[in-house]
C-alpha cells in the first residue's frame, strides 16, 4: 500500500504537467495560450510595479516623473502619459508653445489621437479618471496584442515558436508597457492585426487596421512596405505559375492586385497624414517635426533634421569616434541577423515589415532609452532559433527578460523616461 501511495503521489506532477500541456495544445489554444501568458505576465509586471511603488512611497523616494495626487494608477501613468491626459481632456493646442527664443518646446502634437480618444470615451462612459481609464484600455489592448501576435506567428511558423515569442513579448524587458497609460499596447494590437490580415490576404482589413495604427503611433509606413513586398512576391509567383503551364497553382486575380495596391496607398497616406494635420491646425509649417525635435535638445542640443543621421549624431556626441564605429557594428550585426535562414519561416510579409521598420528607426529616430520600447513591433523576430532553438535556450532568454524588466522599471521610474 505504501509503495502504491508513493507511486500515486509521484505521478501527480506528471499528470498535472500533461493536463497543462494538453490544455495549451487544445483546439482553442489560439486564445487560451496567449491569454494565459498575458495573465501570468500581468501578475509579474504588477508585482514589480507594485513593489517599486510601495518601496518608493514608504521611503519618500523621488520619482523621475512628478505626479500630483500620487496613487498606483498615476504611478502606472508616468512620463509622457501626461500629454495623453492633456489630449483626452483638452485636445491639441492651436498655437505651438515656444520658449523665449521662439523655439518649439515639447507639446501634445508629438502624440497621436486614437489612444487618448478611446480613453476619453471610457472616461465619459464610466466617470473614471484618466489614469484608471488609461490603465484599463492599455491592459485590454495588451491582452489583444498577445493573442494576435500568437496567431500571427502561428500562421507563418508553428505553435512552439508562437508560444515562446508571445512569452518573450509579455514577460520581456518592456512587458510592463502592456498595462501602463501609453499607446504602445493599442498600436501593437492594431499592427499585429494588420500583419495577420496581410498574411491571410484580407486586404481591406489591412487598410482599416493600418489607418487606425497610423493615428496611434508613428511607424506604420513599414506596413506599406510589407504590402509592397507581398505584391511583388505574389506577382512573381503568379507569373511563374503561368510559365509552368496547367500545373501552376498560384493565382493572383486583378481584383486582388488592385486591392493590395489600394491598401498600400491608403496606409502610406495615413502614415504621412499627421504632420499635415499638425500644420493645418496650428498654421505653422513643420509643426510636427519641430515638436519632435524639441525632445532632442536634452540629448544633442538643437538640431536640424537629416534622414539617416540621428544614430551617428547621438553616438558621436556622447562617445566620439568610437560611437560612430559602434553604430556601424550594430547595424552590421542587425543586417547579419536579418539574413539568418531560420527567419525565413516568418514569410516575406512579416520579415519585410521588420526590415522596413528597423530602417525607419535608423532613418528618423534618435536612439536613447526609449529604443527598447520602439523595437516592440519587431517582436516576431524573436521566433528565430537564436531565442527558441531549444527549450533550455528559450527558458534562459525568458528569465533574462523578466530580470531586465525589473531593472527597466527601477531605472525608468527613478532616472529617466521610456
């Protein structure tokens, strides 16, 4: 009897593990797996944020972002979320604020309207504060982003890569952004949804989601490039199928070609629209660009914008010639990584988007502490064997991500902004 009882107890962990594995692999795991990962990651992120908030308030530590009426909700809406609050409550200024020398200073025109608009609707419906409503909207969108990312990688690769990629996304160094009053989670939900729609050839949906994403965060022009890549790939495949004779299978009807082109043009136009809107409302040419450049002053002084120079400008200012060499090495390493054979499993659309988005960051973005946040749209690249090749390797990267998230929370809440 004793041996039987011991055998039964020993088998329980195995049975529980098997039940969990079977549950994750069930028919509806396209929902359950990413939602379970999202829920577990929210426990981790909330514990990290809550611990830091409790320690700071208990000991009277000063935060990097000043808040009136401090609470956990306002703590979760730190940094530039105050601009989203201004937009939600008062809209955009018709006159750009300037310093005594006439230079534009940071203002709400750097932030796009969809996230604060949705938050404003929730405030009007429920009477909640901006901080609470922003947290709710961001958290719901974060859950949706996990689901859509999982389904996107599942559509182009396999369930193993989809699970690990979603886990890296939710638990990683920037995982806390899936629940703070920032537009990131909403943008990622729309962007991943547009890429999934593109893979599934639902071009009208790509256009709709792409336009919405364009008014949530900058960077949607890379989606237009992905549409162009898709057009070329399908066009070439169709020509080869014709040349192969009756056995050719690829069909690319003209109505679909027109749909792809139309979706690409609509997304590109939406991606370029906000600077035009800012100029039209404020009456100041270059209003959006001047606003964006106002954030550069603290890092590199007042500058005129020139494409493809910001990374070299930042590195040269802070590290001298060694910084220029470092940028060249980083770009070379990135190019090498993007050419890896195992990344081809993502398909030309997702890989084409990732390449275009990274090129966009190099062309226009001044690299600083917000770079990890801005790299979140290329999360599908984490499906590479570099990160998911073996269970031990993937587990190691997951642990590293959680540890880096703890470091990021401390640094960003007490020393800087994301």
